[in-house]
């Protein structure tokens, strides 16, 4: 699933001009966080469509949702949420370069807000665990 998502993200960024704008500004995008939720299995050789969309952004990152959808019956097999950090620029600067105007920040959907809160809590717990490990050495 995740390899296909990498290809789909790159294809989307190429089609919508985001990749070209990022390069023109000397910026780089790196995958910071990705979470996959599998809903239904895809059988081997089963045809599917991978739908990718940028859901929101903040001052450092784009947030994307990707869905694996069965071509046979339209059921969603997996949903991926990812946070793509922008280095040496910002999503705001990239979108201004691309759109030739200021683009307002979108409202975050409720599920994305919950995901961000969960990831923050998870990162804090990992950080606390790492600090404990360092102290016990």
C-alpha cells in the first residue's frame, strides 16, 4: 500500500504543479508521518483506484488523504493520512508561487484534527520513552 501511495503523491504533485513550484523555490518535501487504516483486503490482481487529495496545510506541512477504492464495487479498502513537511520554504509560499495569489488556510476536517492530536500525543510518549532509556544507560 505505502509504495503505491509514494508513487501517487509524486504523480499528484507533478500534475498539479506542486513539485515544480517546490523545486523553483529551492524547497524539499519529506514524509514526516503516515498512518494507514485497512478496512477491507484487496485480493491479488484486484483492480483498484488510488484517490489522493491534499486536505489541509499549516505553516510547515501539507496533510494528504489517500484512499484505495475497489473498481468492482467502489468500497474503500484502505485510507492513508500523511503529513508531508516542507523544508526551506512553506506550504504558503509554494501555493502563492503556484497560484500567483495568497491562498487561505482551509479548515481542518474533524477526523484530521483528531489524527493530529493523536500523533502529537504519540510523539510525546515516544520522546518520554527515549528520555527514560537515555537516563537508564
